[in-house]
């Protein structure tokens, strides 16, 4: 049932989230949503983003473009939180503020949003925000660090209200663990409805103007305007365009990019300069070039889905303090798209693949670094394996009504699929302004900086599967890593990675060495566990006395088991007291880790009661949920607690950092 929360003090209507499928008559019960007391002119809209990997920035510009298309006379601006020196300047009364923010690392704000977030959350002298209208869309993931799901967006939404600002739309929560594109599509639809019901300067509904504008753009077909080859505008582009008349397609929607002829046909393996410096803003600050020292299968009979072990060297270690790391940290890697996928997409374009996207004369909204070739941009900066945004899908399919989850998300249809299956051609602008940016991937480090200060060990499993439509897929990053070869010590050449260290202060061994620890892990979750064990070994070798440690490990099959030697060494030296290893299949005594935990319930209960801490590590959120369920049973059985008290006990352990997880 459609409901709205009426804020009597302000006379505003706060609309709940309904989704794009909701009919406009759902909001017709209300005259309009008043953003301001004045109707002299439409209220300006300020879209303010903080983005770690570029998705929030992409969504911000997508919303701006949709608003500009529908309301060309309205003042609409997009800014990053980092683009203004004084955080207070981001907040101006009289405008509608749309905040978009992701979560970085483990419950941290994005790097480019830390200054504003710290100011708004921690400054006791923040001014009253009475008269400021706002709404928030958060980007997070339930697939990892569930307690911190969208925590930055939620905290900001609550804080703005505490300071007197008026929320005009319920917070939107985008879940990258499910279908964040669909979440944003539904939230933005509600936002557009909200804006569309506000009167313009003449007192007529802007929504009426939208239908007229859409009719003009779509003609009689009712299809969204596209830049298909037959009807798109073209521009003369000598030395760049592939057509005989030296013209190329451009977008009827996006600003035209300034391209210059190629200087070379060489494609770089990374975006660093020859001296190793980062010349553009695509890599985040602190991104460095790492040398691949080794890359091999972690077990003999693991097969296609087996785990692989990689070791990289901190090539800037001697001169760059940013390369120090601790057990529990992540190595965050920028992958490169598969060459065959990049070239298939390049074949769909009508420009020279080595043409350069000039540093000069580019629109402010262009989302990628300039000075790169088209080939390099598609290789390094665009995520060609990511889902296509709903609006981009509408352009390609040339229809407005789509069931995004059923048609795109669940069958994992990529941009290449859509273009080839529907025989579509795109301009370079329609492609680059709408493609998702390449997200760096987080990998738990499997070594300790105490033991190996100049090297980092990783564990990864190559992702490979078949979609519901019968297409084979490979993970962009794990596939990229699997081809990073090592030619041995006789060859001085090394493969490289662009990556940076992500500090994970929420996942650390206790500072007090006597505290007992319990480690629970499955699959690739053994990676951070190995780091913890290696650090305990190093501490004992340095003369430290440590508390007890017990390990529960689970693997798919006996062939999947890895890191047996480090575990045996830890037991031998006294860094680990006992280990239980189980296999989900392929063994006559097949069992799950949670089965063994339940059997050892009395030990687990006494462990927490004596002040011990636990580390829970695995590659799936379902594992974390399964461990929580078992712990609740143990607390009831061995602690004589009812279910409600067991939940409170578990929450207290988590809040006090007595249970730490690494489930991404």
C-alpha cells in the first residue's frame, strides 16, 4: 500500500521507495512535493558524490543527464565531495541536495569523501541545516562486511536530519551483492517522480513537459532515442574515422569527444609512466607497480576451479612507506580486460582503435582519463564484464520497458552480448559515457608484513561458469591474474600489476598476545588465516609469548586443500595448538566446518567466556550467516541463553570486535 510520511513541521511529503514500475497515479494523491516555499523558479538540484571506484560518480552523472534531458531549464550541477576546499560550501539552502556515496574498505568513506564526512559527522560546531532539502543514495554490498552494509550513506542520512535538514525521499540502498544497477534505477525513478510533481515557475507541472519532450525525441515509435548508425549525427574526423568520407558517428545526447590521430599502435600493459609514477586520476592515490615473482597452482589436482597462489614484490618498498602492510590487509588490484573482448568491441566502433582521446577540449563530464588511446581506455578503464546500466540497455534495445533482473542481471548479459545479439552500432561517446568504470578488486593478503616486509602473497580462484543462456563467462580479474606469467630466475623481465594496499584495521591480531584466538575459514578464506598464522610464527620467533590458537578449516574436496605446510609449521613452533580440517565432498567423512563447530560447542562457548576472539573468513556471505546460526545454537545450548539473549550476546561480541570477519 502506498504510504507517505507527513512532516507536519515543514509541510513536506516524504515519499517511500516504490520502483520504476509504479504508476504515476500513486503520487497523484498529493498536489506536489514542495521543495521550497518559493515558486519563482524551479529549485536547483545539486548532486554530490563520493566514489572509491567510480560507480557513485557514474550514477551521479547518469542522474544529472536524465534530469537535464527532462528539465532543460532547471539548474543541475554535479560535484565530488573533494572538489570544494571548505566542506560547508557543499551545503547551501535553497537547493535540493542529492548525496551519493559508497563504502570503501571496511566501513570507511571513500578516499575523496573523507574530509567532508569527517566534518559533517564529527564537528560539534556544525551549523543548523534548517531549510536544506536532501536525499541520499548509498552504494554498498551485502556480499561482504555485512555489518557495514551502506553504513556511510545511512550515517550521513541520519546526521543531516539531526542537523535540521529535511529529507524529501527515503534513503536508497544500492546492493552490489545483488543488483545495484536495478536498485539505482528504481530509486532514481522515484526521484524523477518527486521532481516531476513540483510546479515550475509558471505553476504548470514539469511532468507535463516531460511527456512532450519524450514524444518529440521518440517520434511515433515510442522508442528511446538512440545513436544507431543509420540515424545518428556524424562529424568529420580525418585520421581517426574509419569511413571513406572520414566521418564518424557521434551521440545525439552526449558531448562530442576530441580525438586526435594515433602516434603509435603500442598498447600499454598499465597506465604508469616509465618512471613508475601515476600520470592520471584513474588509479587512486598510493597505487604502485608490483612485480609478479611467482604464479602457480596452489594444489596439484585442483583443476579449472582450483586455487592459485601468487607472490608479488613491492618494487617501491625501499623508498615508499605506503607499501608497509599488516596481516589482515588487502591488496587491491586494477585488472585489464580480456584482449579478445576489447577487440570485439573495437570492431563495433567506427574509429581507429589507436586514436588518442585528447587531453584538451574534453567535456567536464567525461568519466575517464584523457591522453589515452581508445584501445587503452577500453582495456584499462572500462569494465567490459560488468552489467550494462538499465538506461544503457534501454538505448540498445530501443524500448523503455525492461525487466532488468530477468533480462540482464540474472543471465549476466554483457555489453558485447547485447550489441551482437541485436546487431547494434554505437558511437564512441554513447559507449564511453555509459559504460561502467573498471573497479579494482580486493584480495586478502596471505602473508605477514612482519615476516615478509617486501613481498605479498595472494590466493585466488579463477572464476569460470556458464550462464543461464549457455554463455561461458570468466571473472575479469581472476582471468587477468591467471595469465600473469613468471619465466623463472634466469629472466629479468617481470609481469606487473597496478595495485595498492588497503588498510583493514578492523581485522587484526589482539595487541595483548595472551588473548586466545579461534580461526574459522573455508576455501579462499584461508588466505587471511595464513597471514595471521605467519605473523604468530614471527612473533614467537622474536621471543613473544602468545595465547592459545585453534583453527577450523573447510575445503570443497581433499584436492582443494592448500597451505598444509604453513599450518604444520605453525603447530610445530607453537603458534597453533590444533587444527580441524573438513571436506564438503570427495571424502568418506564429508562434513562442513559448521558441523565440527557445533560438536565443539562447549569449547567455543568457553573460548568467548574467557575473553577470546574469533576470525571468520570465507568467500561467500552464506558462510558468515551459517557460522552465526551455529554460534546462536552454541550459546543457547552451552550458555543456557534463550534465543533473544543469544542474539544480544552475539551482537555484543561483534560490536566489541571479539568476532572479526573477512567474507568479501
